[in-house]
């Protein structure tokens, strides 16, 4: 079965950095684009970053562009989100997402808190 397991969240001061990772299993990872979402309390889930199956095409939401980057290692079935210059408004639960046909799969999420 498809499994997505995020790691790397935590508490960081404004201006700091964190690197999130997502380990995927149960499907042919290298054949699918991958996505990062986040959800802050009281807000809708927001698409943060996308990466193509080969990793050569990436895109980030305007709110994080220039600060966040995503990458993947198809040998290790992992996708990462490097977050720099973090702001308090980046505080959220971050989710890894895979879309296999019409089905969306989600990890359990990892909490990122940006606070002094």
C-alpha cells in the first residue's frame, strides 16, 4: 500500500531553516510528480511546492518562492523541502502528497513552528 512518511519538522526561530523529508513506498515513485502542502490552524490546506517525476521541473507558491526549494532522490524514494528564511506565517503542518490517478495520498504531516 502507498505510504508517505514525513520528517524534519520542529521549532525554529524566524529567519531560520528547516529541511523536511518524505519517504515514499508502495508505488513506483520515479513515475509520479510529488507535492508539498501545508495547513495552518483555521486555514485551508495550501499547495506549497511541486516537483516533476524526474525532478527537473519544480514550482513553488508565490508565498514561499525564493525561500523554499524542493528536490527528490528517485534512488531513495524520497522528496525534500528545504525551507530558508522562515517566517512566523510559515507555521503549519506540512504534508507530502502523491496523486495516483484520481486518488490523493497523504502522509501524517509534520509540524513546523516558527517562533521566537
